[in-house]
């Protein structure tokens, strides 16, 4: 890039933008990732030619390939953000807003780290990265909504990441022997889900959309980028599929975004009222029928960890200031009528609870109910979004059908 003119510097200073010289230096240095990506493709081809199943590749090779993918994905995100900013504001080319500077710098610095890990793995069969694989994406910049060029860049990056991941899954399909087809199905499903998220965000995206639409597309695009980043690591090193996906650190990062640890049923310190509205919990604890029902809810929940994860998402969002308790005229709305009798919350900023996007100003809660489970109805676990009105307490009887099905 040509050195910025005096007028460019003046415009950038007036708009509070930062000199991106360091970012462009990172960009040039990280360009080596594309050569490593080509080398990774050759390594994958050689393994297939030797008859080695992708699910039996040496850990050394798998670690190297996953690290290269991470470097490629982050380099792509950084490059697209710089390019999108240049396109959006050519008058200050070479300078970027502070939020863009911080986000791109975080990507590029991680590129260097993952490139170093890939090189180390190629020479040391015992090497383990400092971040366990599969690793989470770096934190999103703590700005809501994100600048429009960031959204443009995410959509462009999704296309590039999806294209490369698609070539990798095709190679896996060809190289996986019949004995490993069952494992391949799981990896294929992970990739399909990530692609579905990407395509959904891309279909929603419209350049110059209204602010309300921009915020909704942004949340879908972020989740799609995170999903593809994770899927790409698993496609590169299929043995990672058996490891738990990293819980993405919510934006903004820091201690306030970490999930609260919660003891599960059977573990020391387990509290069956943990998800209940703290204001209502004391009176519900004194209700013998409520105590019986909350015990049944946990006993009949096929996956308590998933239920708790929804509550953890809310607690992390509250710690960040993204979510508050819902109020009417300054008074707390209270709790939901069905188990676990959780509080009614309100989104101060757009958030994702589980897989459910909640736009700013919307009220929501969580429902985990065993209603009708003993007579064949499925356990109900969901984020409920809507307008909430006073209602009579529901004990969610496992031996009776839900009221709407009675």
C-alpha cells in the first residue's frame, strides 16, 4: 500500500482512526499461511494414497493440519476486515477505527501463534499446542452493533472458509474406508451444520440493511464463523470429533463472559433450584408440591448439562450487561409459570442464548419441563421469547399431557 498522504492522515485524525501500518505488516507476514495450506493438501493426499484412514492419521500430522486451518481462518478474517474498511472508507485508506484495529490485531497475532504451532508440530511428534484443540475463536470486539464493514467482512470470510472446508470434506469422503464410515457421518454432520449456519447468514445479509436487520444478521454471522472455525479443525484432524466443542467466549470477553460453574445432579453441591428465579425460590422451596416437581424435572431430564448451559448463557450475558431482569414500570416481572420457574429476562443488547437469538428489548426466559414425559411426551427444553403476563403456577405433571395437548 502507498504511504498515506497528508490529507489522508488529517481525515483519519479528525475521525479518530488509527494507523494500520502494523496490521499490514502482520498481513504480509501471515501470507505464508497459503503455502502451508497447499502443503497440508499435499500431506492429506499422500496419506490417502498410502491407505491411511483420515481417522487413523498420526496425532503429529493431525495437530499440524488443524493449526494450519486455524491460521488460515484467522488470516482470512483479518484480511477481509482490512479490505472491507478500505472499501467503506477509501478516504482514510491505511487507517482504521480503533475497534477494527483491535479485532484485526487479535486475529493476526493468533495467526502467528498457530503458524508457529504448525511448524513445531511438523518437527516434534510430542508437541501439544498451548490451547487444546479444537480451540475457540478469539473474542469478538466489545462493540454492539459491530461496524458495518465488519459484517461485510464476516460474510466474505464465510465464503472463503466454506469453500476450503468443502474441499477438505470431499477429500475425507474419498479417503475414509468403510470401517470408519460411522465416524465420518458425525464429522459430515458437523460440517453440514456449520455450512447451514453460514448459508442462513448469507441469505439474510443485505448490504446497507437497516440497523435492526444488521444486528440480527451480525449474530447469525458470528455464530456461523465460530461453527466453521470449529468444523475446520475437526475436518483437518478428524480424531478431534470425539472432543467437546469449545464454548465460545461471549462478546465482550474477560471474566464477565465466562460460564458460571454449576454442579449437576449427582455431583457435590448440586442445587435443584439453581435456575429458579432467586426472588421466587424461597417460597417455592417451602411448597411441598414444587419440591416434588423440581426433583422430577431433574430426574427426567435426559441431558441436564444442556439445560444448565442455557442458564449459564444467561448468567454470562448478565455479567456482561447484555441481559437484565425484566421489569414493568420499574417493578420486576417475576418468574415463568413452568419449571424451572426461571426469571423473566430482557435483552439490553442482541444476544444468543443456546441457539436462540434474542434481539435488543425482547423479553425471554427458559423452560425445562418434564410435563407428560411418563406418558410419551418429549422433555421440553427451550428459550421462550415473547410478552409475558401474570399466570397461575404450573406444576408440569409428568403423568399428564401438556395443557395444549389435553
